C-alpha cells in the first residue's frame, strides 16, 4: 500500500520550499523516480526554477512535463496521470490526485501558511479515511 509522509516544516515559505527541494533530491539520490504534482503550470515553472537554484553546489536532474528534453528522473507537472514510471509523488497541489495509490510513496507538506495548512488537513483526512499508512516528520529550524 502507498506510504504517505507529511512534512511539518517550520520557518516560513522560503524554508518550506527549499526543504521540499532537499526531500526530492534525496529521493532521487536513493534511486527513485519522482513526479512533482503542482496545482498549475506557473507553480510547476516556479518549482522547476527552484530546483536549479536552491543549493549552489547541487545538481538535481529534472524536467517540466511536456519538455522535449531527454527523460529525467524528476518530472514536474500538473497531471501525474500521464506518466508510468515514477514511484514517488511530491504533491504540491491542494487536492489528492486521483491516481495516488499507484505510487509507492507520497510526500505531502503540512503547509506554510493557514490556507495551505487547511488544505493539508483535508488531504490528511482523505488518506486517513482510506487507510493509507501515514507518517509525520516535524522539521524545526
């Protein structure tokens, strides 16, 4: 069954986003194919830009969904339905994707402001009501 990990990240939006980049990089370093589900194309482009710049000395191979570049182990887009390979999903959208159970692991954020926290609570209840194994990771400053 799909494992769901919620990350509670203290320190504001910037630290939140950089921490999620590190989580994605670690998943890739462990040999996983990752899909980053964003709410819209602007969000996908923003996360794409952040993966290029979040650390000066790191390289995280990734691509935007639909780019003509060579296949990448990390794909960022708005519809995880289109891809067959990823085993890890980072969900940055407000809702749980319809096909979430096809992933071995789902990474969720508990949010960085009240709006995103409320959406995270709803996703947590969704997973809980359906019996997904839930794990919470609290990352302080």
